[in-house]
């Protein structure tokens, strides 16, 4: 059975982006700090078509995630950080011509749009009929691999609230943001119990993995 997992880099005070994220500043003011730990890793560089890089424990964890992903689901703001409808000259996302996903990506939006095929195997499919449909399509596309709910906070929150997530993996970054976009802001419903299944400490982040108890 395909597992559905969330994986995000988060500040100690719960933010996954700084304030004022935009197309010019996709992670908001100071938000790049959350991903500093990943940029020099061999697995991340390979996804960008680059050689070399560190092959430490962080790298093993990133490789492990890359290998298990058969399809991504993301919110439209993670795709383009824009303010709404596509307009006459729709932005193709800030991921470049060869995005680091290399597979199907299902983008939740209320604004229909034709699929966008990029270099390197990434195709963005725009889904306007809700989180369940996006997940069903992602699961079908993933084959025997897993589905990653890749962000941002709005979409992750909805999947967690709906009980559709099996696992939450966080890279806890030792920084306090104080402002920005919080991952689990205003979660609705009963408390959701988690079982902690892995803790890995590295020099830059703490990798936390939880199973969601349904
Ligand atoms: N730290 C990390 O690891 C990490 C990872 C990923 C993203 N991020 C950051 O997260 C931020 C974006 O997060 P966010 O919470 O603002 O937005 P988001 O979850 O990426 O996207 C929200 C948008 O998704 C669409 N949407 C959400 N639920 C929907 C539904 N049920 N049906 C149809 N469409 C739906 C809507 O798009 P429309 O307005 O088009 O209808 C909504 O405006 C960015 O700053 C990004 O850089 C951080």
C-alpha cells in the first residue's frame, strides 16, 4: 500500500517560511535559512543536475526520501508563491526549467490550468476538485512508491486534519523566526496523536519522524 508522508524543514518555533514570501523571495524574509542544511548535499545537488557534495547522514536521509517518492502533492502557493488566478502570461513556478521533482506533481488550486510538462520528468498537474482527488491521482501515479505531501502549510494542514497522512518527517532547524508561515497553525479538530519513530541528530538539523496514529 502507498504511504502518504509529509516532509518539511521547520524552525524551532514552527515556521516553514519567513514573512512576506513572494515570487522574488519564495521562502519569505530569511526563509532560506531553513534549507541551508540541504544545499551542499550530494543527493540534493544530483537532483539539480550537479556533481559532488557532502555524503553525510543528512545526505542519506535526503536520498532515502527521494527514493521513496512516486508523486508529490503541493499547494498552488508552493508552486508559484503568486496571489491568484494565472493571468495571460502564467508563471511557470520558480523551480526552473528542470524542477527537482522528476516525476508527477499534483498542484491543488481553485484555478483550472492545463498540465505543465517540464524538463527532467516533472509534470505539474493542476487539480481543482479537492484534496481527496489530488491524493487519489497521486497514489495512482506513484505506482508502488509513496506520495509526499510537499507543502505548503495550508495543504499539509488539510491532509493532516482529514486523517490522510501516515507519517510526518520534519527537519527541525535550530533557529527562531518569530514570524512567517506556521506549519500547524489553527489545526482544527481533536488532538492528533503521533508515535515518534525516529530521531537523528546531525550537526545542522534534527530529523524527526512520527507515525500518525489513526
Ligand atoms: N520549509 C519547507 O520545507 C517548505 C516546503 C514547502 C513550501 N514551503 C513554503 O510554504 C509557503 C506556501 O505555503 P502556504 O500555506 O502559504 O500555501 P500552499 O499550501 O502552498 O498553497 C495554498 C494554495 O493551494 C490551493 N489550495 C489549498 N487547498 C485547496 C483545496 N482544498 N482545493 C483547491 N485548492 C486548494 C489554493 O490555491 P489557489 O489560490 O490557486 O486556489 C491556496 O491558495 C511558501 O512560502 C513555500 O516556500 C516551505
